[in-house]
């Protein structure tokens, strides 16, 4: 695929989804840190540098992977794979190290699994783009 050809619709959807999600995530981290967000009853406000580092790292990884995909850089494949692995490890860590009300815990488990399925499908799709010649500069 030549760099002048149109990007597939799924590339646009992935790019837009991850950019909007990333910007929203940064805003939510800021609102949580500044106290401008209401925490549901029974939940504790996350504290500590590790929580915010994980959040910012995940958002930066998400935005970088989406941008590189849009720019047709094959490194995006590995960043999406890294984002998937980071998301799974971080999610499991959070679920086991934080206390949540029962109704919130069930919702978080379902949301985590759905997110991991979406990320897994994105990783699979981005790796198939290599075979279709989407990325500029050949195979890496």
C-alpha cells in the first residue's frame, strides 16, 4: 500500500477511539488528582504515585500507538501489543490490590474483560496490516 492511498476505515476508527479515550483518560486523572471528580460511595480515592504513573503511562502509550498507526509506522504494532499486556497486568493488579464495593467490582471485572477483548482484536488487526503492506518503509 502506498503512503498516498487512503487509510482503511478501521485505522481511522482505532485512531479516533484511542485518541478520544486517551484525552478523556488524562482529563479524568487530572480531575481525580485535583479532587474535582466525585468518587462513588464505598470506594476510596486512589492515592500514591504508582496509580498516577500507571495512568499516565497507559495514556501516553495509547496515544503514541494510535498516532504511529495513523502515520503508517510499523512500530505501532509493538506499542499496541505492549498496551494490551500493560492493560492486562495493570488491571489484574488493580483488581487484587484495591477494595471495591461488590456491585462496583463486578462492573469493573466485566469492563476489564471487554477492554482486553477490544485491545486484543486491535492488536490482531494491526498485525494483519503488515501483511497487507499498510506500513511505509517495508517490513521491520
